[in-house]
C-alpha cells in the first residue's frame, strides 16, 4: 500500500502550524481555512481534532505554558526564590511567543498547563503560610507582571534619533541608545521589578497570621 504524500493530520501538527502563524503574523492570521492550506488538507479534516478556532488557540496557548518550569514548587525551595525562578521561566516561555500573550491574558479557562501552573503557585503560597485570599492575589499579581513584561519591549519603543530627544525631551538625551541595548534594558527592568515585588511581599509576610485570622473571621461572619 502506497504511503500518503502528506503526513497524517494530528493535533500536534495543527498546534505547531497554528503557533507558527501566531508567531509570524499574529493572532488574526489564524483561521481554519488558513491552517488547512498551510497543512495541505481540507478544512473539514481539522474538525476531527478541534471543533472551533478557539479550541485551536487554547491548545496553542497551553503548549506554550507547558514549557514553564514548575519544579521549584515541588522541591522545597523557599517561596520567595520559588516565585523568582518560576517567573523567569514563565517570562522566557512567553517572550519566545509574544503574540500569544493577549490570548493567554484572558485566563486559564480549561487549559491543563495553565491550570497546573495556577495550582502550583497557589498551593506553594498556601504551604508557605499565606492566607488564601493573599495567595490568590499573589498569583494574579505575578501573572500580570510577567505577561506585561513579555508583551513588548520598552527599549525598542524609542527611535534612533538623538536630535528628537535633545530638542524636546532633555531628560531623555540617551534614549536613542536604548534600542541598541534592548535585551539588557528589558531584562534588567524585569529583574528589578521581580525582586522589588518579591521583596515587598516578604516585608508583608510577618503579618500573614493576622491576615489569616481576619480572613477566617470574615468567613465565620459572612
């Protein structure tokens, strides 16, 4: 029996093709018609694996988050260093595919990788002694910060025109050099913010017992 000219269609091939489109052209480029053309198959054949375009994008988002390391929440690492290590891994995964970040920002939905990540972060904060409400807020805060840092480059937003800044914006007289040092500027900003967030949380940590007691009191009287 002759082998098919086109490799058999699979969820993995569809997700890989969709991610390539997102990376190259952005979210609007993804459609079932375009994906079918990229894969060399008929449109209806995609529906054997995904019912809708949103299901495809969910799978793409989940595949990106599957690369995030969660081991630091399982090996006894102090919660502060665990948050730092996880945030770095999370940012690296998102920075490799920034065009998917707006879709990921909608929340975990039913995506297994994102739900595992939320469960790991939340559970680690509870194990460290944070009250449940605070653990939820910490998870949300970190996600906002990491997603925002991966969405774009601050340094690349400045044009290479020294005269522009010298004339009208004297405090930005070195801004035309930022794009040239984009990686160092953006990664430095991320590290500065990350440490500030975690150090700030650590300063509040001694108040955790009072916060937990207040939370328990609210539940009893609510």
